[in-house]
């Protein structure tokens, strides 16, 4: 599975300690079909969440990542937010 960093954010968390959140586009091939997913990594607490194989459209996956970044979604909230969006 390939990972491509799409965007990253520095979000105020505690004085002197921002959250560093990274949003990745995942690409994998299953039975001659390319599928795209999302990974969110929070570097401060060293947590991550993965949602592989969400769509066959790279553009749709990139749009979802943009929405997640705009909403400052962290790894903890990825599953719930995707359930609401999809």
C-alpha cells in the first residue's frame, strides 16, 4: 500500500505543545482495481487511524481528505466522521 502525504496541520493543543496532524492518501491495488483510502496520523501522541479502500476515485479520496483537514479531524474521530460523510 502506498502512502502520499496530502496535507499537515499544526493545531493549538496545550501551551507550547501543538498537535501535529498529517493526512495521507492511501493507494492499493486489489484484483486489477486501484482503490484509495485515508490515513490520519497525529505525531504528538503518536496515534493514527486508517480507512483503506474507500473509493475507486483518487479525486474523491482527495476531496474527503480536504474535508477532514478543514474540520481538523484527528485519528480518534476518523471512523465517526467517515460514517457521517459516507
